[in-house]
């Protein structure tokens, strides 16, 4: 093992079940997608994970390679940490709804995920236990502009930084383009992953955050991490949702 670089796993000759046919597996940490793609093409590696966007399209068009579709319980969404401040534009629900309507979700899906992602209207994946299926809002830039005007921003406003979760920078750029088209101006800010997570958890990020969560489990764990007033990644919360969460925590009847 080389800390921070690679992990090597060798075959256990005394394994009590069926003996594996693969004698060695090497996990390499390669943050850059284009580098992972180059390693796949040269045969330096056999499998590359999180190959999305341009790199995924390149793999799909290469007859020597195979793009495997995986749909985990992961969701990308927009987080407005300043919505809890009365002086912020994001405090107005109409502004947040305008941002939602401004995003061409299917186009982003096609560009970033080759159309493989399932669109949803919730940060809770519908495949999770207890989750309710919520349809996404439609793509409607004219309605988004009307909402901004009603909220007092007919010419839009400067929303500051837009910070996508690493390594999904192109996802953040796509969101920034759609928001900018209706007048919500942002600047894409890239960060190293550990720094980003620490800044998000420490409530140091402002503007717009484009996070992703892929951890398994159920709706309860997602709420506990991102929605409750006490959640490590929430800048605020709602007392009624906090109370409902406490009620379900005491409830033994699954129905």
C-alpha cells in the first residue's frame, strides 16, 4: 500500500469459499477524470469510476471500451445557505423557485450523465425506503423571470459564488449557465474535496452550493444529514419538520 496513492489487495489462498480467479486488485486514487480516461485507453487500468460528461461520451464511442450504467441512490441538488437570512434574495421562496424553473434538468442530464440519471423533485432518492416520489419542476425560463420580477429583481441579481461538490465542476458550470440565462449571476468556485466538505459543514459557504449525496440507507439518514435544524450540512431548518423527525424516531409501527 502507498498511502494516498494506491491500495493493493492480494488473493487469500486459504479463503474458505470458492477461490477467486483474480489474484490481485489495485485501487488507484486518480481525481482527474481525463487522466482516468487516458489510463483506460492505454490499458494502464481496467476499470474507471465516475466517468461522466465528455469522458463518458468518449468511452461510449470507443469500441475497445465499455460504458457500464450504474444508478445508485445519489442525488444532485441546489442548496441556498443564505435563504435563512431575511436580507438575502434567497429568503424569498419565489427566487428559489425561479432558480429551479431556470434549470434545464434534462439537458444537464444528457450532457453530464448521457441521459442515464433519473430526474426527481426531491433531495431524497425515490428508491430509498419510505421515500415519496416527487416529480421535478418543469423547465420554464419565462416563468422564472416573472417570479424574479415579482420578488423585486426584474433585472436579476448577483448571487455570488456557485460552489459545486468536487469533482463535478462541469455540473456546476451547467447550473451557472442556466441561472445566468434568467438573470441570476454567479461565479463558479472550485475547491479541493476535503476543503469543500469542511467549509460546507462549518457553514462557511455562501451563494449557491451544488452538492451530491450518494450514501445508501433510507430517508431518515438523508434528513438527519441535510434537512434538520441540527443537520451538519444545513444552514437552517423548520420546526415542524424537526418535530416530525422526532416523532418518527419514537415510532415502532412501520406503517
